[in-house]
């Protein structure tokens, strides 16, 4: 079984709709991240959480919100989706006790906003 | 703010040969981490190799090795004995030791393996 899972894997929605992307992990890591990847570009950080009570904005948080329901779950919401939020979304986790604290990524969610 | 630049949008190599992907970065920090991630058509981001800035020795993972030049702020990836499964987008990434510890990614290099 995958250590970091994301649901759904693909989603099509319409402008103005609320949508939630979910991330779950079985790695036991405290730190979780949401990134966005636009075509032909690297990833940009949306939000990150160092534990259940610690949530922080990343560089492109406008239009997004998050919820850390438990150590293992970190959800990303688009309150009112717009077409320029069409992208590939990745969840990642890391362990601060692991030395280099490598981030491990989920399989990604491809979102299309019409 | 840190930046990462990959100047080669696309590279190709014959199967079994060696290829080097370039990456440069800009930072005022003295201690940090550098990574290479691979993204095949499946979209999964897969860690290839990592380097700690305070370590002089270049990291190696099987057929993958890096040439880390700290003074030049250069971090290239060498893939030896290229295999068809190595075809993917490769991203260089930087991470600070403090703060958000977010990954700062380059634009990526698309690697094609010719049989």
C-alpha cells in the first residue's frame, strides 16, 4: 500500500464550486504539505502543517484553505474554484527527526476547473 | 529568497550511455539541502538523490550521482548506463534547514532515452 495517498486522483469541476482534495499518510510523519504544479513548471507551496495545531500559509495560499483533521490527514479546499486553479496538486510529508527531512509525495490530484 | 534554475528544458541520451543534467541555485544560506526528484508519466514525484550542503562528498545512489560545487552553487545530476525507465521530468530542488523548510523547485528537465 502507498504511504501517501490522495483522493480523488482526477477531478473536473465548474467555476464557483467548492471542492476538497484529501491526503492521508501512513508514514507517521508530523509534517505535511500541499503543493501545486502548473504545466511545465516545478511545484509551488500552498500550505504546510508541522502538527495538528500548526498550519501555515505558503507562497500561493490565496483562494485555498486547509484542514488538519489528524496527524495522518491534511485536506485542501478550494472554496470557489476558478479556471486558473486548474493544475496538478501534490501532498507531501516529512519527518523532522529524519536528518535530511526528505519530503515524500503522494501520487497527485489532477484538477480541471471549467 | 532562494531560486533554482535548470537551464536545459530537454535532454536526450542513448540507452546505456551517460547523461548529465544541470542545476544552479541562488542562496545566502550556508547550510541547506539539495534534491533531485524524478517525475515519470505517472506524475508521481520520486526522490532520486539528496545532498547535504555541509558534506563535501558527492552523494551517490547506484547509477545516479551528483557533482556538488558549493562555491559555484551548482548541483548537477549524472545518470550512468541510462535505461528506458529513466525517461521522465527531472526536478532539482532546494530546501532551507529552518523556517517553512519548503522545497524550492527548478523548472525541470525532460529526459528522453533513445533505444
